[in-house]
C-alpha cells in the first residue's frame, strides 16, 4: 500500500489525477470505477484540464459509477439545483467536459423498476468488459465506501442499501441544504457496488482530505479489518493500492513519518507511481 501525503487538497487532487491520466495514456481502453461526493471534484477538474489543454483522450475509456440514490435519476431538462442524482453530478463535473462516449458510461439506475435485477445486470456488465482497472474511492466519515454502510459484508455485491443516519446528515449538508431542498425529500435507499465488487478492481486509488476525516483514516489504514469500518477492507486488496491524503486527513496516522520516508525513497529511486 502506497500512502502519499500532500500538503493540501489541491495537491492531493492533482496527484490523484496524474495517476488516473497515466493509466489512460498507457491503456487507452481502460475501465475506471468512479466516485461521487465533494472529495473527487478537484480530481475531476484536473482531468478536465488535462483533456482540454494536454489532449488526454477519454474516447476509449469505459466507466462504472459506484452508487446512486434509489428513486431519482438524471433529467437533463431539470435545473441542476433540483436534481441531486449522482448521475447528474458526474455529468456536470466530468462527462460533459471530456470526449467520453455515452455508450461507455455505466451508472446505477436509480429509476429502475426492478432494482434486484438491475444490480445483477450491473455486476454482469463489469465482468463483460473484463473488470475494473482502477477504482477511485473517497471515504465516509463513518468509514464507508460508496453506500456500504457500517455492518455491510466485506464480500457484498452490488445491491440496494438502506442509508445510515450519518450518511443522510452528511449528504444533506453537502448537496440538499445548499439547494434549498427539504430533508424529508432525501432518498432513504441507494444502489451501491458492494465491498466484494470494489475489491475485485485491479487497483484502488483512495483520496481523503480534511481534519474531520483524520480519525477514520487512521482506523481504516492502521486499525483492525472490520465490517463496522467497511473501508478497512482496503487492507485485504492484493493489487496496487494508493491512498492520497492531505496533511489534515493524515494527522492521526501513527506511522506518518514512516509513510513520508517511504515516499521520499521511492521518488529518489524512481519507484514513485507518478512524478
């Protein structure tokens, strides 16, 4: 596991974008797993800049999103502030700014009439394209990935998940409150990739920023593996794992000096993932 500590959110985002861009350039038809929320916005903005200014080509890239609220979906006819779907988020933050093909975008369908059948179909599509090459992840304040709330099985697959109160509170503050949408209108259920699904990605890139995440970052990376902190399953992944943190999010790590030492040596010997 490579734990990279950057000074601030901007540096963290730029580094994460470099990792994704390196994969796209080396494997133009790569498959990316993408995350929503406030954390990856800076990474997506940098990828957009790379596309527009450096020619980063998304035309052969396939993407699968982690999750979506059940009961809502993107409607391009609606004003953005009335549509809090994660599909809309991805369209606004990334898809409409790059040359990705619509047929290569796979999003959980919050408006599906048969959620169970859709979840099975989604898993099959991931298998059909050969699996996910790189999965981008954030980290919830209670240690969850996507909508895999505390107590979720570490072998879980794509499914419908009842949302935890902490998740509802955080998402209300991040998305609904600023859009003047009443808390009662928030969906209580979501479709999410499972922990088992996420762990099948060939590589994982987790990004976390802010002092409010410092305690849970330490539990995730240095604590026991437990379903109560679903992202602690990162310790089980057999492939390439890269965790990029800002100084604030890394502040509670007990081995922070060691992680910085390892990063310096890897740069010195040309072993860093990106420059």
